[in-house]
C-alpha cells in the first residue's frame, strides 16, 4: 500500500460520503467501531511509512451518522514512534489503573464478579529445607492463660527433677551443700527406687486379667530346664514325710494333705508353657498337676482374704543351712486357670531338683514366685512378706 492511498483513505473529503453511505447500512455501534478502527489503522500506516524526521499529523473528522449518534472528536496528533509501542503503553497504563479499582471493589464487595484469589503458600522444595514460619492468631486472654500454665508446669517439673537428682547424691555432698543436717538424713536413692518399683507393681496388678492366658506350646518345642535352686539342693529324705498344710480357711481349721490325697481327690491338668527366670533365661516345659483354683474351691479361704503366703520349709541357703523360702501371691493370680500345684514334669513325677513332690507353677509370674517343695499355704487379708521383696526385688513380679 502506498502513502497516497492511505492519506486518501483518511482525507476528510473522502471520508464524508463513505460515512454517509455506511450509516444507512450498519448500526450505530458498528459505525463507531469502524471509525475507530479506520482512525487507528490510518495512523499506524502513516507512522510506519513516513520519515521519522517529518511526522505527519493525522486528523480524524466526524460525520453525522444519525440524530442520536455521538459525534467523534478529532484524534490528537501521534508522535513519531511506532504505533505498536504506543498501544502497548496504553494497555499497560489501563491495566495498571484498573487493578487498584478491582482490588478495592473486591474488598468492599461492590464487584461480586471478581473472585478472591487464594493465598499461595510456598512449598518446601527439599526434605531438609527449613519450614517457613506460620502466623498464628491467638486472643490475648488465651495467650496469658497459656503462658501462666506453662510457667507453673515448668516450675513443677524443675522442682521434681531437682528433688530426684538430689536424692541420688551422697549424704556427705548434701551435708556440705547445707541441704540436710547430720541429725536429719535424706531419704536416699533407695527410697526413690522403692517408690518407682511400687508404682510398677501397681500398674502390673491393674493390667492383670484372670482370663488372659500365656501362650502354650507343643511337645516338639520343649527345651531343657536346669535346676535353679537359690541355695543348696535339699536332701530327698524329706519326701516320705511330706504333707501340705492349709491355713486361714473359712472353717477355722487347719488341713494337712499328703501327695496321695492330692492325686486322688483333684483332677490333673497338663500344659506346656514357658518358664521365665528373673536372671534373663527361659525354658519351655511340660507340667502336670492340679489347679490352684480347685484347691481354693475345695478349701475356701477366710472371708475377705486377698493374699496367699506360699512357703517351703525344706529350702537351704548356699551353705546347706535351713533357709525357709516364702512368697506372696494374690488370690486372683491363684485362680488363673494356668496356675498349678504341679506334681509331674515332662510326664514323670517331680524330682528333688524341680521341687518334689509338689511345687507352685505360675506362668504369669517370674520364676522366683514358683516355689519348689511347697509345705504350707496360708490365706491372709493383708499382703504378707516376700522373700525376694525384702532383698530389693519387686513384690508382684508379673510378666
């Protein structure tokens, strides 16, 4: 296209007839869009074809397109720059001016068509990358209450830690620090350990259930069980005269039972269970005997009895001197179906090494509760003394 052709297209004399003719054929809105397009096209062509040193002035005339049509004013002269750059700048300015208006309209709710954009939270690009801090809004009264509670908890924890740590220090050190005086000894770490042990016993007793059984095994899984008397093994000479004495009965009487009485009066039960020693070893053994619960039913204890003292008068210390052995057992454990007064081991009568003729078998307890060669059973209302509890071990000894 030549420059003359473009100038002729925007010449006012030539534009009037064309406008008049188009007014009869097109609607008013189309006429306005057409005139604006022709004005911009002619200006863009003139700016591209003309010499930059000699800018042309593009004049736009308005024509009468109808009685209700608004008249177009003359366009301002364009500087000698490329039209595309001018349009880009105008577009950016329009968008820049429109953004604050749209944002304000969205805030006040005057423009419901503008959707609120969700806040974009930056994601971590790596596993070890530090997490960006998150803002948490907390009411002042909640913050004050939380802060006060945390201070109190921290203070209580600090005092408890100080008391626990101080109890482990030697008496001489506490004396030197002025914490105690010579006439008033500190309870010592034994007191703290005994308290912790008692708490452990209480928790184990609370979790115990008579209906919970330990696992049983097959004969192919049986393993050897060693003689683990805490002292010397007794001489078998006591077996012919052996009797089991029952005391603390509801009848008020004392009963003495021989091994023959036990085997003929009570039903025998077999079970293969694991024997667990406090020393850290265990063995799977096959036991036979009468249930302790059957003895309790045949010879009921005194009313309100909660504990049982099980004794062995034939026990010896490591040097062969008499050393009676006794344990405390709660009645719910004695009524557990797997608690036996065992008379046989691996299908054979008990030997002296394993507590002949009758021993206590409690699979839910450690081995030190399984008294060998039981000679006396006493029912009591209060918890009796325990051989190993007096020497620093747990009293409950559950597994």
